[in-house]
């Protein structure tokens, strides 16, 4: 059976290994992305819970997250109603 040159085989193996490493890295990044998206959703849910608790205590307000000051939100009547 005939063989390619040793140098050509090494080059071919190196290239295939590089492709495999690249695909592995992409898989790892996609896994990290999935985890971050899931964490982001959980953080949004926690924020919503805090907002609901604050609304129960203070009513409809806007809160300055730097100072803690808040202002009541005036509920405007929709002109189309």
C-alpha cells in the first residue's frame, strides 16, 4: 500500500487537529453563552420580584437607583378611551 510523505501526513494531521480544537472551543463558548442567558433571565426575575415588593409598599413610583429617592408616577388617562 502506498503512503503520502511523512511531512504531508504531519501537515494534514495538524490541520485536522486545529479544526477539532476550534470546534471544541466553539462548543465551550456556546455552553457559556447558554449559562449566561439562563442567569440573565433569573436576574430579571429577581428584579421583578423586588420591583413588585417596592410597588406594594410605595405604590407606582420611579426610583433613582443611585440615591434611593422616588417620585410618584402619575397615571395619565388615555385620550383614545
